[in-house]
C-alpha cells in the first residue's frame, strides 16, 4: 500500500502497533484455521448462542519503505490461537479471539505478544 507518513502503519502481528512509519509497504498474511467443535446451543436463557470453536495458525510478513526512502529488512511474525464464534441476542454475530504472536525480527522490535480481541460482524 501507499500512504503519507502519518497514516501508513501496517498491522503486523508480533510487533507493536505504531512501531512502523512509512510511505509504502508490501504486506502478506496467511492464516489457517481448524474446527475444534460446533455447539449450536445457548446457556439457559442467556442472550448468548455459541456456534463454533476453532484453532488457527498464521504467518505475517512485510517490508516497509520508511519516510527517508530506506527499506526495512523482511519483517516476519508467526503465531496461533483460538476463536469462538457466537451470536448475541441470537441475531448479532460476535467473535472472541485469543492469540499469541511472535515477531521474528528482534532488530525491528519483534516480541512475544498476547492478545484478546472482541469483534462483531463476522
């Protein structure tokens, strides 16, 4: 992608957000998920309806052209986790996702990062 130095900050798992500033980036991401279980049930009269649970593994990679027109080395990140797809009030899709990511390039701030994410509109 392309952008101004203020708005190009590609998300790269295994690296902290806001760590990279650049004018261009080549980003690649691959993710594979494996179904673990399907529930299709709720809990008593609660407004949550559980659909399925899955495990996943991923690889993210990028090279970024910085504001001084030099390029970073190839930045890679790997990791995995699990996600649970639910329906709120039996009608609104909602996902709960736990992930562990590891940035492979320590020179550019790669680190072991845990995340717990919540999102709708699956």
